[in-house]
């Protein structure tokens, strides 16, 4: 599904619209040779937009539809990040370099860092990041040391702001 959306996409400049960010995020999560570099650049730009309404809308809206019309697990950002994290751990030097600066965990941390989100938006926002496989990888990554250690801890903190996700993260607690 991720590759379906990515076919033919070129990097889009950051113009502030959630749709442009969404297309760029999909391209950054495509798991191909250039996506690690796209992800690094996007992560740096999203850092400047951390917690803004544009990022909230980007996450809450989910990935652009592939056109099938059917809802699936792959229609969430959580699933897309899970695929990228899984792919990156097994591949090229570009992915390893991206991981050395926090990698996809850093990208997830920036996307999930919202404070004071109104209750009506919380379910839709955190629902996009709730993926059992992703949360299991996140909990497993808590025990590792390295450049993504801080990002992983902050991801857990951010995602635990949702009561539904918090219950799935209980294994991570002391």
C-alpha cells in the first residue's frame, strides 16, 4: 500500500499545507533508496512545526487514500511507520545514517508531540498512531542504547497521552 501511494511521487516543498506534508511523509516512509534522505529532511522541517495545528491535521487525517475505498490497517500512519522501521533496520547505509540521528523513531516523536489537544481530536489523532506491531517494536526498543534511545522514550511519553494507547504501552512501564 505504501508503495502504491509512493509511485511517481517527487519530494514536495514544505508549503505548510497538511496535504503537502502528507504526501511528503508518505514518500519519506516508502522504504526505497531515497526515502531515508527524504525522511531526514522532513524530520528536520517538522521539528520547526512540532505540535502545530498543521501537524495535528496531518496525523489525524491519515495517509492519502490509495483509491481502493476500503479501510485497512495500512491506512494509518502507525502502520506506515512500522513498515519503515522494520525495513530500515535491515537495509542500506542511508538508512543506517538516518538511524544514527534518531531515525524513524525521531520522526514519530515529532509527529506525536502534541500537548493540549482538544478531546474531540484525540481519538482521531492517536488512532492514526495506534498500531499493535509498532507499539510492540517501540516497547522492545526501550531496552536498547544508542542514538534513538531518547526519541524512543519520548515516543512512549507522547503516545501514552492517549488512554487507549497507554493500555497497549503498559508492558513498557516499570
